[in-house]
């Protein structure tokens, strides 16, 4: 399976962050989280899943546990299983983040 120019698969909503699936295997998932300025993904955790954030475009404020960093295109962050994490787009431009999770989340209907 291949995806070229992954960021072109992003979709945006004025109401909230959006998610787009890119690739799904038996043991790994990759998708996009896309944010307009000011949008966020609230703090949450995944038991039994590691999550990697890869910033493709824009700048995002990423929280993992008690640490928060401002990340830009080319930066990555790891949220280990069970650790609270969140991401916010401080703006002014759009933010596109590839998320990679292992094992994959349950398929959305």
C-alpha cells in the first residue's frame, strides 16, 4: 500500500478537528488529524496503544503527560500507551498531523 502526498488527503471543518484514514494494517494504522486555527483534540489516553504524531504542515502545541512542546513541520512526538496526550493548533495557519498507532484503533463505522 502506498499514499503519495499524504497531506492532500486532509479534510477540514469549521466546527472541529477532522480525521482521515490513510492506511490500516493488522498491526499498524496511519491517519491524518486536521485542524483549523484554534481547534484542538482534547486530552485523552489510549490503553494498549502507542501513538506517534508527525507534523506535516503548520504548527501544533502537543501535550504528552506533563510536558507541552510547540512542534512544526518535520517534528514528531510519541504518546506511549496510557499517557494523557492532546494537540492544539494555535494558528494562524492550518495544522495537518499524521498519526500512527499500534495496534490500530477499532475501525470507525
